[in-house]
């Protein structure tokens, strides 16, 4: 066997273990270790790279602002204190589910309070 073919095999082996998602960082084959806590690996994955860190911070900021909006808006409209239940649900389920739920609940509350108040007189609106 000549030298070129031998080195070509070494390069192929090195690149396949380096880029394989199943290989350990040391490059000694597939990883068979089980993580001690899956949540540690999940949260570490959020901040593993610059791109994932940026996306994670965006999601966290949006979640905090949405929760603050739900609580403040719910309180200002006189909605039930059950709005506070949406805050932990935002982190357990997803803000993408709880925020539209809050908006629908808010719309229902506004319609209900407008219906109770009755028709608005024109002179009250003009002043």
C-alpha cells in the first residue's frame, strides 16, 4: 500500500469521528455515557453557541415582558386574579400558548364589561 492511500484513510477516519454527532469530544468513538441530569444538558444547549445564546435571551425577554403585560393589563382591566396562573403556565407550556389565551380572555372580558355598561351616549363621548 502506498503512502497516499494510507494517509487518505487516516483523514477520512479523523473527519468522520470529528464531525460525527455520536462521537465523544475526545474522538474515541460513540458516546455511551448517560447524562446525570437531562435538564442540565437541555439548559446548557440554550447557551452552547453565540447563536443559541442570542435566541435564548430573546425568548426569555419576550416571556418576561409577556408575563408582565398579562399581569399589569389584567389588573388594570379588573380581570380575575387567575391571570397570575398564566405566568407559571407560560414557562411550563409556552408563551406561544398562554399569550393568545390571555388575549382571548381579555377580549371576552372587554366585551362583557361593555355589554354591562350599555350603550354610550353621544354627549358623554364628545366631552
